[in-house]
C-alpha cells in the first residue's frame, strides 16, 4: 500500500492478557482501505485473540484499536455498536444457526439492525447468496451443506449489512485443496467487486500466497509481530529463520 492509502484500522501498543498470562505485547500495525490483510503464524501465537480484539469482543489490557477513527478499546458500548455496524465477521466454525435455513441465517442481521421491509430483505438475501454462489439454496439447512458451502454461507451473512470491513477467522480450515482454491477465488472477487477491506486469520500457506496482499506474522515466544509485508517477498528475502521456515514449510 502507498503512503497515501487510508488506514481504516490502527492498532497502537496493544497488549492482550488472559488472567496473568501475556499473549501479545505492544503490538502495532495498520490496515488500509480495500486491502486483503492476513494475520498468520503458528498455533497458539495469538491470531484469533488479536482478531477478537479487533472486532471488540475482547478489551485489551493496554493500547488502542481505532476502527474508522473510533477507539473501540476505550469507547462505551453505544459507540462500539456503531463501529460494529461497519464490520462483518465469519467465525472459524461459520457460526450458522443449525435450526435456521440459509435464508433465515442471512436475513437475521437485517431484521435485527434495520427497519427494512420483508420484500427488501428478501432481495438482499437472495443477492448475497448469489454473490457466494449459493443461489437456490435458500431453504437448505447448514447440516445439508458441505463444509465449503457453509463457509460461503457464513460469508453471505457477514456481508448482509454491506460492511466496509470483513473479518474472516480461519476460512480455509478443514477444506480440501480444490474447495480451498475455489474459496480463494471467491475472496478475491468479493474484495475487488465490493471494495471491502478484508482481515483474515489463517496459517494455510497456499491461500496466503493466493489471497494475501500484506501480512503480519505473529510468534508465540515473541508475543508479537516478527514480520510484516508481502508474503512472496518475505518468503524469499526475510533474514529471520522463523519467517523463512514458516513460509517454506521447514523445520527449525
């Protein structure tokens, strides 16, 4: 990203703790408008913990998290709700309601947070499902779908309110290589088609290279960021053996 690009997320000096255990210490970075930004690293390094701080589910021990200029680390619940209106989230397990058909799952946030008529809601739901190639599956339940289809349905629901930012937590987890590659294409097409900023947590190398424009790499022992930049460049040029080993699937 160029220096003229607009940061939509600014993290400054973030420290995250569980009880007395420090997970992340003094983490700072920026995410720019319209980019596909990936948070990666080995197991237990704090990837999902960081994402949950970014969407306001957790409050940091210290530091600031500005989302569109609103510091969600210090603002009250009312302002936090306003900030979340511009955020869509796909959780790791897709978090679809098993007792609801796909139509009802996608319609839920529209009914909860808008005063739109049922006719308009129906148009939006069908449009979102078409966008993720699930047109015609409106009456199917999550249990009737494959893992890849449930991921796509979760993305459709995350996009229901036309958020400026989409947060995807391990979207490729549990998918076979072909289905994962199809999801790569979908993620890129959504990003370019609607211009949404995407923050993605993953450790799937193939998808990191296929989708990621810029990454930060977290490390469990360092409790923070050990690399930032284009994943292709980091794989070839990083001087840190931890980074080189990760991107080249090498043991230490």
